[in-house]
C-alpha cells in the first residue's frame, strides 16, 4: 500500500490515475479546487478500494497555503510515499497577450504553483530518504507555437525545473517524474477535433502509474510522442517560423 497525494484531483487525467491507485488499495489524499466535484470523486474512489481517503480544497494561485496542505496529507495518511501534481489550465493565448494580469495568473497556475509544491515535497521526501514527485507537464513545452506559447512556456518552465530538481534529489533517493502527455481527450480539450493521435485519460493513467512506480525520469504518453517530439524539435527555427499552428 502506497500513501499518495494527488493535487488537482478533479482533473480527468488525475481521476483516471487515482482509479488505478484505488484498485490496488493505495491510501490517497486528494486536493482540488471544486469541493463538490472533489467529494464525488472521493466517494467513488472509496468504493473502488482506496484504503484511506482524505481531501482538502485548494486554489493553485494561493501558494502560501501549500505547506499546510502537505502537512494535512502527511497527517491523514501517516506519511507520504508519492505525489502527483496534475492541475492546469489551457491558457487563452490571445487573452494573455492582451492582459499582463492574466499572463501572470496563468503562469502562476501552470508553472509557479507546481514549482512551489515540488520544493515543499522535496523537503519532506529528502528528510525521509525516499519519495516520488510526479508532475504533469506537456509536449507543448518542447517548442513554442503561435497558438499556445504562453501555455507552452509554462510547461517548459516546469520541465526544466523538474530536470534540475531530479539531479539534485537523485543522490538522496527521491525520484522526480516529468509527465509529458500529447493530446488527451479531457474537459480541457473538449473543444478540439479529435484524431488518431488522441489518447484516453485511462491510457495515460496506466502509463503514469508505471512511471511513478519505476521512477521513470521523463514519460511521454502515449509513447509515440517521444519520436514525434524529437522530429518537431529538429526543425530549424528558420523553417519553423513559417509553419502554422
Ligand atoms: N488534455 C490534454 O491534452 C493534456 C495534454 C498535455 C498535458 N495536459 C496537462 O494535464 C493536466 C491535467 O489536465 P486534464 O487534461 O486532466 O484537464 P482537466 O480535466 O480540465 O483538469 C484540469 C484541472 O486543473 C484544475 N485547476 C485549474 N485551475 C486551477 C486553479 N487555479 N486552482 C486549482 N485547480 C485548478 C481544474 O479544477 P476545476 O475542475 O476546479 O476547474 C481541473 O481539476 C494539466 O496540467 C494539463 O495541462 C493535458
């Protein structure tokens, strides 16, 4: 039985991942913004086999509240073995270009909050000489595209941050897992037309659980995004700047 904290637990990807954990009887502490949705998911996960289940409500932009959240999870579960950070927003690129306030809020939600949580978890896991910090970044962080480069830049910040943290914590027995999904059919992408590259939250969830158990440094999910992104990264800027999307 593992003791696992899930932040952003009402996310479709996080919920699917929590179902995998519940099925093997893990103890879960769920944190999310929407109290009613959180309660419904918690009730469902109890029925699916989660051994212990605690919840707390949070707002990702209120960084000062994070230490108390982690303390609450540790207290409820009697310790912590793994954490998954899943919350995020697909920022409205045009609106962010027009409003520096929105730009700041979106970067706070998608990048700063993940960094702040990771540092707190790092402190806790380092003190006990083990632990897994997993956070959902995105393939969108690998190359800025005109349609979503603020979102991409936030995810790039998260991926680079986690890379450094992974090096720092490796000798201390703490694993850091960067999760890079491609296109996943969730409420976040409800407005998009789906095609062959699209995956279900359930598929991505199985990959996430395996990566967290093995301490995989960087997970591309589904797997085919690794070669696709290698190709995308290889296009020279001289050519990339002329391409749409
Ligand atoms: N779907 C994709 O194609 C895709 C691809 C790559 C990466 N990702 C990443 O995967 C993660 C999960 O997304 P998803 O696809 O599962 O989408 P989702 O179902 O829309 O989940 C997004 C979650 O983030 C929460 N959230 C947003 N802003 C928040 C805030 N200020 N404070 C607290 N919680 C907040 C939402 O809470 P509410 O329910 O209260 O709004 C929701 O639980 C995100 O980090 C996303 O960037 C998704």
